[in-house]
């Protein structure tokens, strides 16, 4: 059984969250204040029993706003647009589609699509759309008034509480645009030099739940390095005998060496012949124009201490020399 625990933990995505006890308590307190206010509003306009559904969707928003305040799904526009458009779609489906099953399914599906196109993805919005359809006769009688009371009032209330509550703590700011951005110009370390312990230490310094796991962060980091380090090679940069990389990562990375050329002032007749010396690309060798090869290549590679590295860089896709 012990040998199976690591694989089970990985399957369940049980990641370590190095967040301080004080941060956890503050997040819980913020959620309490937000939902207490939302319940008062919903009870006033709907009656508490009829308002359970909309309170549930706001409860999900409270988790995002107070436990993941820096997340993209927690920012004001996703909260505002996600709930309001969801309410409009839900009410419309309830009025126009007689079959409750079809109306509920359509409300959630359309809400997801609209949130995508309007850049306001907020998961609790799906519950708001569903509530407008299955929330009962009290909500159905309100019609589009449901958008204003209680949905809009609840949105404004929870956003105001999030801004004011987080302002009480100098290390917490909401929305994310109020966070002080680091002005550090230090060189970004190579991805390979960052350990699991470094990742946990960084999360501990942030002291807030970050909605990303280590593997996703490493992938993003690799892509940042790849794009930040791109060179725009021209045809005249491609020289006989030199080795070039396509700048990709993982299995898509490869290196090619120019082994022959037929130089010509006319770019259409200026050919080079290459052979692939590393990577899994199907094309092992070919004859292409120098400009075509430059479009494939991102930077030159050189050998140092038995390894191939990117020219003018400390380390880049090292490959032991054969």
C-alpha cells in the first residue's frame, strides 16, 4: 500500500500549500463578512429560502476573492461580468425554453461561451445562471429584475468588501492592479536550476494561495525563456559548418548543422544543405534556401566542455557531445 501512495497523491493533485495560519484565518474572516452581507441582501429581496441558490453562487465567489485574491478568475471584471451575464442568460432561458432540463443546460452552456468571448470567466457564474432557471417561482416571477436585485447588489457588495477588507492588511491588495509590482531587473535563472524547494519558498514568501501547480509554472517559465530569448536570424547569419537550434523545448527541440551550400546573390538560388544532429524532427537532412533555414533557426549553438549550448548564453538545452 505504501508504494501506491505517491501515485495516488499525484493523481488527486494533492499539492503542498505553504500559506501561513494568519493568511488562512484572514481569508476565512473575509469570506464570512462577504457572505453575511450577501445573505442580508438576498433575504430582504427574495426571502431567505428563495435566495439559497444565489447565495450559493456568491459563496463560491467568496472563496475566489478571499482565498485566491490574485487569481485571474477573481478580478473585478470576471466577478461582475460573470455573474451579471450569467443572470441575464439564465432568466432568458427560463422565459424562452419551457423544458426545465433543456433550459438549465442551455443556461450554463451559453454562460460558459459568453464568459469566454467577453473575457470574464468566473466559475460561480454557472451557478448563478442555473439558479435563474431552477431557483423556484419567486425568482421566476422577478424576471429580469433578478439581474438588479439581488445579483447586481450582491456583486457590488462582495467587490466592495473585498477591496476594503484586503486594504486593512498591507501585504494584501484587491484587485491585483493595486499590488505593487516588482522592479527587479536581475537576470532570470535557468529553469533547470530551480528546485522544488525553491518553488515552495517562493510560494511561502507570497503567502497567498496561487492557483497554479509547479509543473504548470515550469512550463510557463520555459516558454517565457524561449520567447524572451528569440533571435531574429537573417539569411546572411546562416554560415557553412555552424550549428543552429529551432529554440523549441522538450521533444520538439532539435539542432541542425549546415554541411554544404550553394551561395548566390539571388535569395531564391542561395541554397544550403543541412543535417540534423539532435532532436526528433522527421526531416533529417534537406536542401533549402538560406532564408528558409533562417526562418526555422532561432539561434546558433556552440560546443563547450563537451556540451552543446546556446551561443552567448550560459546554458541552453545542453546535450552531451557524441
